[in-house]
């Protein structure tokens, strides 16, 4: 049996800290639950060594912690020339740093968990919602995974930040795209409902200013395959009234925004929003927790973890997509 060596990216330690290998094993097992895995080190490098067949190398290369997929021949390693094969340049996700930005690998991990547990309905593209989107790290990752994405963010400054970032990266990388701005509903509610949307070929991403408690009004779209969000940690981005308070007001609408068979993945600070409390909150609206977690200590006051919950599959609920008012559009290169 050929052993596959997964080189752990040095960036993964910045995402998962001392728990990096434990988190990496959990991510691998989300896709390949029966695989055997050991941790090996060679000098400063560390590897997960597994019996997953090489024909899964594209999926292996897409795991958040993986820098390279390798095989061994005697004393020598060779790199498997299998790219993760994402859309658009990496810098579209990594190119900007700002306070409160979610670590890009953690975001990728959350999307990977969503995809690992999703019950496909045959529809493409997959559609992702981030109801607390900040300046859009998850949304831009979704584009790279060939999904359409919508984000909601309460901080109106996020729109300009998102626009500035996309403008810079598309210029630097010469990425053809179309920008649209407009309002959901009437444009007399201040910034509430103001959005910016980008189209990259057939894919599109939209960031809307508004409250995560109202995703159905703010998205006006059919239910999503994935809801992926990094919740406020109660440090830099406290949700008004506390994270659990806000979540309990969001839970019903978020559950209805998820299509049957869809998956929600939330990153959260255990000290602010305990896992069991979140499970109860969404369980009351029909979502069921999956048996996976990935706790990692970030600081004295933050132990981050991921929670995966699914909406049981069945006949698909249909919500009518309503037209969006007040749009203007420009093609940019
Ligand atoms: C941890 S940050 C997410 C960062 C984001 N993933 C990124 O990389 O830019 C949590 C976000 O939730 C937003 N937020 C908090 N309460 C909200 C609410 N009620 N509605 C919408 N957004 C909210 C905060 O403003 C903050 O931007």
C-alpha cells in the first residue's frame, strides 16, 4: 500500500496553534473517515502520513492544512503534481489583512467540512450564505470553490473594505469581472439593504449590509446549500446583546435559509457561545449536529471550535426569488 505524505503548511500553525496536528487529522477524517493516519516529523517539517489512495490527491490538496501531497520512494520524497485546482488566484482571498479578518485556512476548513457533510441535490452551482460576513473572506473562498455566495454584514464600513480589496486584487491580477451596486428592497432605510455584487464569469458574490437576524429579507433567494460563518468572539466584534442572544434570534431564519440536506458550519469561541447552547438553539429549528469538532486555543480568552449541523434531507422547500430593486452595473477589467 502506497503511503501518502501530507506536508503540513507552516500557515496551519497560525490558524490552529498548538492543536494543528489534531485539527488536521479531524479534517482528513471528515473526508476519509476510515483512513489510517500517523504524524511524522523530518527536521522542522511535519507530515500526516495516510493510506488514502492517491487518486484522491485533488481532494487531499484541498485540505486546509496541506501544503503539498507527497509520496515516498526509498529515502526520497516526490511531490504529487496534483493541484488543488481552485478558481481565481489565491490572493483574492489572502491579499488583504484587516482587524477581525478570519484566518483564511480556518475559513477553508469550514467550507471543506460543509462540503464533506453536504447531501448533494444535483444542483449547480452550490450556493453559500455567510450571515455575519465581515469583509467577505468566506465569500471569496466560495468563489474559488466555484460556488455563488451571499454575505450579510451589519458594519456598513465592510462594503467599502470589500470593494477596495476586490478592486486592488482584480487590478493586480487582471481578473475580468462585473461590479453591480444596489439595494435590496427600498433605498430609504439608510444603509440597510445596500449591496455590492461581483460577477466572475458565471459565478457571483454579493455582500449586503444588514442584520443577520433577517437573512430571508436581505437575500431574497432560494435556500442555500451551505451556511458558513465565523461568529463574533466577543472580543473585537461583539454582537449587540451577546453572541448567544443574537444567535437565538437568528436561528429560525438561518434554518429556513438552508435547503434540505444542506449544512451549516459555525466557528465560535467556546467561552462566548458554548457548543451545547448553539446545538440547542438550532436544534429547536430542526438542525441536527454532526459528530465532529476541532477545538483549538487561540488565546487566554478564546478557544475556537467548529460546529457542523445539517438540515435533514427530504423534499426541497421552494422559496420564490423576488427581483431586487435599484441596481446599476459596470463592467470592469
Ligand atoms: C468574526 S467576524 C467575521 C469576519 C469575516 N469572516 C471576515 O473574514 O471578514 C464576525 C462579524 O459578525 C458581524 N456581526 C455581528 N453581529 C451581526 C449581526 N447582528 N448581523 C450581521 N453581522 C453581524 C461583525 O460585525 C463581524 O464583522
